[in-house]
């Protein structure tokens, strides 16, 4: 049992308080998912030719300034790097960092622990945006870690949250690895995210 929230802002007033609204909604869903929480916000587009990356470090003393102009939120940071190959370059140069999302507008923050504490640590009340998704997790298929929290990136500016379990995730993971999809956790939802990433890469579309 998990909790899922989402909000699409239709006025400047709601855009300015999007993080506060989503944070309050996550708090209401804490009992449905007390193990971890996460949020994906769409805001502040990166300049043309650049890529926005949301990053996580297990090192509490991480020197984010080494990556340039970083906006730090607790254990995460958002950086904008030049080039459409920025994600691949960073993976090669800093394999110790986890890339939570990549794109023009998306920012993903997630962490294990009580959702209400997550809202406070990451300062959601001060965040704005056009729309966002949030998730509170009750772990069923894998252990509780920051990497195993939702949302999961499914490609540039795309993400997935999920309530339930996939019974065939081990078989799907093996198949997707043969297709070149990499995984960071044993979480079944990451497999669903990887499946979507693969199908989009192969030319499928989310359009109805």
C-alpha cells in the first residue's frame, strides 16, 4: 500500500505554492507509505542546449560546488550542464553520484524515512512549479533505500510512480538488461520504469 499525489497548476498563485500544496498532500498520505517519500517537480526550464540533472549523494559532506552552480536540497542537488550528452558525461566522471532525473524541466527528490520529515528536510514549501507528482512508499518487494523510493525516471523529463507490485519483475529485469537498460536497485517499479524507457527508445509513444 502506497500513496500517490499529483497537482497541475492552472494559475500563477498555485504555481508559486506548488511545493507547499504537494508537501501537505504527502503529509496526508504518510500513513499509506511511511517508509520513504519522493516528489517530481516541473519548473525553471534549462537553457537551450543544456540538461538539468537531479543528483543524490550518500556523502553528507559532498562538495556540490565542484559541479558548478548547484542548487542543494538536503542530500540532493540540481545542476544544469551544457550539452545534450551531460548525463552520459556525468555518469562516466562521477559514478558515485546517483542521477535521479534528467531533462529540461524535471527535478526529482526522494529519500527514505517519514514523509513529513522529507517535506521539511527538502524545503518543499518554498518550491514552485507548473505541475508535480509525489509518492509515499510502503515497501513490499525490496528494501527501504533512497534509491528505491519513488518517483523513478523513465527518460528525459519523464517519471513513474506506482502503487502495487509486479509479479514478473525479475524476468523483465533480465530481459531489459539484455536490451541495455541499467538498474540501480531491486525495486519492481524501477523495472516498470526501465520497460517504459526501453519502449520509448524503440519508438513507441505515450500519445493516445
